């Protein structure tokens, strides 16, 4: 029976790189490790990588992130769609955000092209076994991003304040914002209420929005486009 520690067949590796010399060198290195692992296919562009991964379902895909000017980050989910393959990124990329994105999109490991042959071979085996092969700094950043993404967004205090307004209060705000300094009496007539009722509405609006007078209310309404919320 096959186990991850002692597979009963070589670890099937798909190599994806747009440099033929790199593909040739990696193939020689990995095939020299038989029966532990062997190369079952190669690809040099995004479309070829996806098609080959789908047809072969290799155990490990060794993936360069820059494929003839195209980012392999975009195809990572499709490479993993067979639910068999695991991706190990082999790259000269130094931009931390790019490497973090590779892990966030499903890669199990990131190895620099300056790594030794033994480091590369060990990383392939570790990824095959289901381990994460990334440095502690990258793992820390990725973990922080994953946990922060699960936190509910902070409520916008202005949105919360505006949510407490009644339909009538919104109508009065619009009338104030478009009233061009009209008197309370004129505003009350436009709102079809008495001046006393208008003043009561304004007091409630001031308290809800955190303003103190009609000028501040006018500025707030224009800033937050409340002059167009009611008709």
C-alpha cells in the first residue's frame, strides 16, 4: 500500500518554465533521483501548463511564476483543479507580495532559483508529503492576511448615523440642502409641516448626525450627497 513517506511509485513531477535550458537541467536533476521521483511532463506557457496538468494530474508541479511575460499566478487555481496536484513555485522573483499571493492562491512551497539541487529535491518531496515549504516570514504575512480577511469590516460611523434617519428626516435634509438659505417658515411649507414640527425634526437630525446648526447640516448633506436621497 502506498504511503506519503514511502510511495510505491516515483513522485510524478510536471515542470513548468519558459526557459528550455532550465527545463533540461531540472529534468536531468529530477530523473537522476529515480525511483524516488521522475519528470512526467514539461510545459513552457500558461495554456500548455494547464492542459498538461489536467491530462497528467502529476503529484507535484514545479512552477516558474514568469511564463513568457505572463504571470502564472493567474493559472494557479486551474493547475490545482484536479485535486491531486500540489504546486511548488521555483522562481527568481523577489517581490514579497507576489510570493505571498502564490501561497494565498494555493502553492504549497516557494523555492528560489538560487537554491541548491538538494534543497530543490527536498522541497519537492516535502510538498508531495503535504508540508508547507515556505520561510517563517512569508508564512507570518500570509497568516496575518488570512486572519484579517475574516474580520468584519469596520462600520463607517457616518453610514451608521445616516441609517437612523427616518424618511421624513431625509426629506427635510434635502430641503435644507437645496433651500439656499431659506427661512424656517419657507422650509416648513416645502416640507408640509409647521415651523414647530420642522424645528423638532431639525433637533433630531442634528443629534443623529452630530451637527449643531443648519449651516453644518448643509455642509454635511452636500458632502454625503444627502441632498439627493429623498424626493
